[in-house]
C-alpha cells in the first residue's frame, strides 16, 4: 500500500493528501475522524468505480463525498483494472492434502482503457489482459505455469 502521491506523482492536488492509499488498482479512503459517516475523497484522473456497490462510476480529477457507514471503508477501482484474488501459495495455513492453487480475477472493463495485470509465477511475469472488442470483452492470459483453478468475473 502506498499514498496516492506515490502512485500519481504528477498530480499536484495530492501534495498534502495522506489519508487515502492505493494497493494495486484499488484506492482506499478510510474514515479517520471519530464518528464520521462520510468523508471527502479525491479521485485522480480517469474514471473510478465504487467498489462497494459496483455500480456508481465517477470521473476522476475531482473530489467526491463518500458515504462511509460504520464497518464500510470507501473503496474505488480504476476503470480497466484487473484485480487478482485467491489462494495461489501453499503456506502454513494450507496443509490439506487436496489443496490446489486458485486464482480469481475481477475485471473492470473499459471501452477506452486496456486492463493489464502482470502475474508472477515465481520466475517470470506473465500478462493477464482485458480489452474491448466489437464482440465484447476479451480476457486473455497464457499458461500460468501450474495446475489449479482460474475463475474470472467481468464487472460491467
């Protein structure tokens, strides 16, 4: 996780913004004021989807008021993003004999921005991409180098 200014160093608006962070393609804007149920959030340039409701789209380069009821952290995902999830590493918590890697990707397609996520196999980076075509959204990836389960969800 890193502050927005590290992810968007050319955005002068962010010179003193320290309460929003990004991790990959997700922007998190936790409430840092006791008792608050909303907060002002600056979204950098581009289009951003409210990750909590997955329906509200915002134009970046502007501040918005984010609703933040108790137990909800305002989260936004950049248009075109590919968000990886899953259990892809067998660590101490996965000692079952039948365990297998499981990667789930969420794709937030865009007609104007191609999505890309570089998946690290342990030795090389392999691209997972999402692009708009006349027929719809094309999600592509090479052989990821290990047997397991891959699920993909395209959010429209």
